[in-house]
C-alpha cells in the first residue's frame, strides 16, 4: 500500500481520544498513515492541502458512504485502485463542493459518529486492516 494520508478538517483536542490514536499509530510504525490537521477546516484549506500533497483523488468519510466489514475494508484499502487520501470533515459535515469532488464516500457506521470519534475509529480500522494483511492475531474472526 502506498503512503496513506488522512486529512482532518479539525484538530483532535480530546486527550483521551488522542491517547487511543497515538497508541494505534505507534503500533503501525512506519506504515502508519500521515495525519494532517487543518487549522480552519475550510473547503479552501482542504483543497490547498490536497494540492500540496499532489493528490487529485480522495475518499470522503460520511455516514451515507459505502460500508465494509473489517475483512472487506482491509481488501479494499490494500487494492491498487483505492485512492490513498481519506478526508474527515468537521462538525458541520462536508460542503457540497467537497462531496462532489470526492471520488467516493466511505462510511464507518450507519450510525452518525462525532467527527473526532470517527477519526479514532478509522485509525483503529486501518490498524486492523494492516493486521489482517500481515496475518497478525489482533483481528479475531
């Protein structure tokens, strides 16, 4: 899998959630995704960051997106055709322009998750996907 970037249109301030995120990122080592926190979280700032990363395609996390179980998510994440940039919008959700510009949408749950919690759930699922790919015992079937 190529370098995975996660663009968050917010800063993670909750120390408890930050501890969980840090734990999973540490476990992933050099394969950990790069987290990019946007200061203002505006659409303009998002597209500027995508340009800086030279990423034309991205996947938007939202509740109406496509959902996977953990095994299918792992297969999808490691497929060659999956863009390697994921975007999590802020508290107000993505703008219409951001939705239209995304290549596809991904849902972590049919439930509405707070954006900060969705970030930690995504990081955990990426770790789980890596453990599935490497046959690590973290994921039990």
